[in-house]
């Protein structure tokens, strides 16, 4: 089974920054989409950002635009989520997921149902 390792979570004060990393532990595909999602207690999993390892297309949900940035280091097979100006409402478990498909063929890469592979998640807690 394909697995992922997420890292970079932790406890931070409001206004602080964290950088999350997502690295697959096994081969996925020559082309795939990686997405960052988050899930707070009692809430559904929501899409935060997504990016293709081939295409230059990337997407961010409106609530994080101007604060978060997604990037891909294909040489390291790692996708990063740089989170700046964190707010308490950003508190959640953050998961990375992947799907082996061209990003332009997805209906919406911010929808969890599009993804086939998931990591175990990393906790992000923002205090105020």
C-alpha cells in the first residue's frame, strides 16, 4: 500500500507560521495530484490546497489565500504547505492525499472524494 509521511505540525501562537511536508513512502505514479486537507473535531474533512507534480496548476481554498502557499519539490518527491499568519480556526489534523490522475481531469482537487491515498495526519494547534 502507498503510504505518506506528514510532518511539521505542532503548537503555535496565532500569527505564527508552520511548514508541513508530505512525502510518499512508496511509488505512486509518474503523474499525480497531491492535496492538503484538514479536519477539525466534529467537522468534515475540507480541502486546503492541491498541486500537480507535473502541471504548474495549483489551488487554494479561499479561507487560506494570502496566508498559505503550496509548493512541490519534485526532486525530493515532497509537497509543502507553508502556513503563515495562522489563526485559531486553522486548528485541525492536516492530511495529505494523492490521486494518480492529471489535475485538469479532476472535477475539483479540493474535494476529498477525489483522492485514493492518505497519510496519517499531523496535528496543527493554533492558540490565542
